C-alpha cells in the first residue's frame, strides 16, 4: 500500500506536468483538443494524490513503523483519531495534505468550470498544474513521506503531545483549504494577464472561489485561535506569533480581494487592483508556507528545520511571486480601465476598505519580517511582539471599523454621505449609550475601553441597520416589510451577517481585554478562591492513566457567590509517556458567553498546587463572531448571481381568477 | 543528515516544554501592593522571555523569565519609575528584550510603513479620482432635456 501511494504520488507529479503544458499550448494555438486535456488530467491528478494520501493515512492507522514518517510521528497506543490526524501532524504529511487540496481545487475548476470560456479555463487549469508540479517536486525530493525504514522499529516516537487534540483534525485542513483556495484566484489572475483581457464576468467567476477560500481561512484561523486558547494553558487567544501572522496576512489580503472583486463585478472598476490582490493573496499564502515550513521561525508550529527545504520553498516563492508580479508589470497596462465613480460612493467606500486592509497587511508583513531582515543585514537582534502589533494594527482598524457601516448604505457611482449618516443615527446613539454605560456603570472600564465597547455596538447596530432599512421595517406595514425582508438578495444578508460577525468578535476582544480578571493562588484540597462573583473550591487531585499519557487530574467545584452549585471543573497536567513531555489541560466552564478558565501549575512551596484562574467575560464571542462571518460568506456564496450558468427557473404562479390577461 | 535532525528534535522538545509548561507568575512573586503589582505585570507583558519563542516574561514559565520578573519587582519596590525599570533591563539584556521596538531611525521602516502606505495610497486615490472626474459630457443638452420631459409626460 505504501509503495502504491509512493507510485501514485510520482504519477500525480507527471500528470501535473502534463496539466501545466498541454492546455497552455492548446490555449496559445487555439486547439480545442489540447485545451480539453486539462480537465480530465486535473481530475486524475487529484485521484492519484488522494490515493497517495490514503496510503499514508492507512500506514498511520496500522502503525506501520517501517515507514520513517510514521515511526517519527506516531505510536501504537495513540487513540485512532490521533492516528488519522497524525497523518498531517508533521511536515511531510502536511505537505501531502497541501498538494491534495491543491489538486482538489484543480479538479473542482475542471468539474464546475463548464461555462468558462475554453481559453480561460485551459489557462487556469494549466497554472494550477504548474503550481502542483512545483509542489509535487518539493514533496518528492525533500519531504517524501513514503521513505522506508529498515529494520522496522517495534514502537513509534509518538506525535507531539500539543498536537494530540481534535484541533488537529479541523485546524490544518480548514487553514489549507483557505490558503490553497486562493491558488484558484491566483490562477485566474495569471490567466487573465496572459490573455490580456478581463471583464466583469471574470470577477463573477473568481468571486465564489475567493469567498470559499475566505470562509475556510476564517474558520481555520478562528479554530487555531481557540485551540491555542485552551491548549497552551495561559488563555490567550491571539499572540501575534509569526506563524499566526503567516495565516493572517492572506486573510487580510483575501478580505480586501473579496471587496474589490465586488466593485469589479458590478462596475468594472478597479480591474488592475483586483488582479494584483488576487496575486498577492496567494503569494502571501506561499510566504506563510515558507515561513512555517522552512524553520526560519522556530515555534511550536514549525516541525521543519531542514535548510534544504527552506531553500527549495524560497525558490518556489521567488518563482511564483516574482513570475506573477513580472507578468503583472508587463501586462497590467493593457487592461482597460472600467467604470467611473465619485469618491463618496459604494465604490469609494470599498476603495477605502482596500486601502486600510492592504496597509494592515503590510504592517503585519513588515512587523513579522523586520527582525529577520535586520538580523540578516546588520546582525542586530530586536523583537517585534504583541505590543507593537496591538498599537499599529489597532490604530489602522479603528478608522476602518468606523467607516464600515457607511459602506453598504452608500449608493453605487455617487453616494450621499450625509444621508447615510442620518440613517446611522440609531447606531451612533446606541454606540454612545453603550460607551457611556460602560464607562460609568461597569467597574474597571477605562475611557479607552469604553470607546472599544462603543465601536463594537456601532458595528453591530450598523450591520443590522442596512437590513432594517432595505426591508423598510418600521416605515411600511409589517407584512410588507416581512415580505421585502425575505426577498432581499442573499448577498445583502451575507454582507450584514459578516459585518455583524466582525462586530461580535470586536466585542469579545474588547470585553476580554478590558474586563478579564485573574487570580494566582496556591491551593490545597478544601481551599476556595473567589473570582468575579464565582467561588472555586479545590476538591481533590487524582492520578489518571490515559492510553498514551499519565495525568494528575484536579477537580474543582464551581458555585456562585450565593452558594448555588454550578458543577465541576476538571483541570489537569499530563505527561506523555513516549516523549516524556508535559502539557496542561485547562479546565473551562462556560457561563453564557463568558468562561471561567482554570490552569494548573507546579507544586507550590506550601505543599499545595499553584492554580491560575481567569474570568473571561464574553470571550466566546471572539470565535462565535468568526462563525457568523463564515455564515455570512456562505450566504453570499449562495446568492443567485454567483450560481452562474444555472439560472433558477422561476415557478410560474397560476393566474388568479378574475385578472384579465394582458 | 541524521545528526542535525536529532539536534533539531531535542531543541524542538526543549522549546515546546518552555511553551506549554504555561504557568508564569507564581504566588510567591506577587507584590503585596496591588498598584505596584499591576505596574509590574504591565511592564512584564512588554518584555521578552529571551529563551522562548515570542513569549513575554509575564507568560513564560522559564527560569530566566522568573528571574527577570523578580528583577522588575525589585526595581519597582526600590522606587524606580516604569521607564527606569525598562531602561535598566535593556541596559542589561539589550534591545532584544523589548517586545515593542524603540522608536528610532534604525526602526524607521518598521514604524513608518503603515503611515507612509496610508498617506501614499490615500494620496494616489485622491489624485486618481480628481484626474478621472466625469466630464461635463454627462450633462444633458437643452434639446435632450425637452425630449426627456416629453417622453416622461407621455409615459404617465
């Protein structure tokens, strides 16, 4: 099975070469037959990669330690779920997942791109094939997961304990679906540049792919954030770690792309810019892959520290980013500029959105790479950490968030800012009220935090305002309003939901940053600790033996200050036997939207245990907001406009009696 | 090839232990004066744990981080201002210890990028929109206006 997988992988590489060459030649020489080769080859390449992936996964499930990769990252006592997820919990396997998803998207374009013009489709599939071929070569030459080991050891070295979590089942696949999803936008952009022709239809074809990639990336980042929150044991949700930044940059660029593609689709404006963003979004994905895979940054995520890989990925990065940007420089001028618009208009608002999002992307980019560049050039070492990003990124987000509710209320071409402002009176009043209540009636809220609460309220009410006004709620009869509401295009709901989700996330972040409380105490069984109206009683500590770890499990009773019992919190410290590596398993109790977070420390001097307790008000909104954003994206994806080639047949209602036909 | 990889693994394990040991400030470090302790926490959050990956000494479990936390508290108790404490730590450990790099010419590119991009991008947008202002050709002639009015009248 392993050799079949290895063979399938080589075959997939060969197919990718075919996929990158024949349709491209066909498109240049306008030969339909050659162009038509692309589709079936792309689908076959996906099938082969899937076979290779299944072969590796089955080696993991069977604990076949004659495979080097399995021996290095698995253990026979590991639960089945982690045997499966362990397939991509290491460098080689995760690169295999990367190419699997890449060929998956290639196959999707081949399957669902039936109504694309033949030349465009052939070019897109060829570029996908070229990316695929480059990465297959990378996997086969530097990161082959199918290398055998002889003699086969009896037992494996186990998976990094931090990764033995359901998070590994969800986070990397989602993240890669997002990262690699942008490759389709990239291929579309390169195809458009090759032909030197681009129009609104192009934007309409690209937008679903952008949306899909964006939805997955949003989910992947949010999942990673929640995973780090509960697994790393100190309750942070975002660390501005270079690896996090690596996934955040494509998200920011992708969000900008999503918005500029709207302008292009509706008004044919911003063509050149949209193309550039499509190139950048995937280039940043590649950069992220390079940063994580090359070992340039050593962190919990970086499994790879082999320099040959780093150089290989750097070469790939230079080829694709440099190549596409050169193509852009040569061909961008040949693209016809599109529709005109006034600065105050929907287009203008979306341009503003792009300006701030791109600047934010650049800020994260410079902040992440500056220490590396400075050290390489001058040998000086500096650190760029959370305080820098919070300050600069935060300062960039504030104007963007203030402007956000205006966008959907402005008309295309020429908008009326004063009229839009008038319609946002309710949101402004709500924001002011929330800010005032926060500063005067909630303990511990500074003026700065109150502005944050106000801003979150502004986003939430602002997002709803658009729906309320469009449906005419309050100004027409309820029945009419309801009908109008139900009849609104799904993309309008999508926008409102996504913006509302961002408001929820903002509220969560502001709330935790401003109102979180913390207790650090040394506790013995029977001791109690009080935090923000809750009482935690340390009940007992029990040793527990898991399948591949041993742990000290501490049981806490949670009650309100009034003494009402709220159940148990279990927090533990684990040691994974194979690697003798400790981890903390935080105990979390969710109360409404807030959480109580309990983490165990080392034995204290007084014979007890150090316990760290946090009250994290509204913390779950950070991730719930991301889910709402994803729902918004999905809603937008379901809009009739984007289901191209399948015009929904409208049901003809039987004419009611008494109405004469005209 | 084998040896570097084994070394890397050991290094990785070492770093991972640093990262997941997790409990940072311990009860015996905490100062009696809550105001002073709050200042110590705020300062700690901005100082890097030198042997960790992207962790502040406030979050880190490493012994070196603990030493630094204790040092910060000692200086605070001795009556230093926040700036003096940070200056003292930097004088001993170098600028690498600061999670927020200093604002100077060497770091101009780092700090300047957001502002410069915003100004250049905003400036370009303003200039471009001025240059491409819709011309007066969009204004209707008198003849067209009468024709339009006529058409509208007929419609109703």
